[in-house]
C-alpha cells in the first residue's frame, strides 16, 4: 500500500512531522514528540539525518487556499482564449512603455528642472558670456 505523505507548508521546521500527522490522522504534537525521542535515542545525528532525508523525499504540499499547480487548459478554445488574452496584455504593456519612452526622449523634456537643478551649463554659459564648455566659478 502506497501512502501519499506531503510536507506541510505551515510546519515548524520543514513540515515533515505535520505532514506525517495529517496523512495518518494523528495529533501533530505526538508525532513531534516521537521525532524528538527518536532523535535523542539514536544519538542526535542519525535522527537529524532521517528528518532531512524525509524532507527531501516528501513532496511539498500546496499552501491552503492556493491551487496545487498551474492551470492547464483543457480545450483548444480555452488555450486560444488564454493566448489572445496574453497577446492583448503584452500589447497594452508595449504601448505603455512606448508612451513612457516618447515622453522621456522628447527634445524639450527638461531633466534638470525635474530634478530641481539649473537647466544646464549651456544656459550658464549664455548668461555669463564665457565661451568655455565649463563656465568659470562666479
């Protein structure tokens, strides 16, 4: 007989004891006490190794209230609808990104005023009359 024992996502450590308790319909505290007793009787490290091995071999259960995997469309019509929805979503995102890029790369977009600084060195050069790329300190 094969048992489907899954680790509990809301367990204390890795969910092994709680998963065993759920599958066997036992109190969680009793299973945890048995695991601690087994760990102490075996000399600590073998019990820890068994716990880690059990956690590695047991499948993790899905959290309560969440689906236990991805939804796989059953019919070709549903797959086509999902693909159409995804394409529409990607197109909306692409348009949104394009609008942002158009706004930012516009020649009259004033980055300095957005950051609360003076316009640029060229404005200071015109104001002071110096022809150098970097104006002299005033």
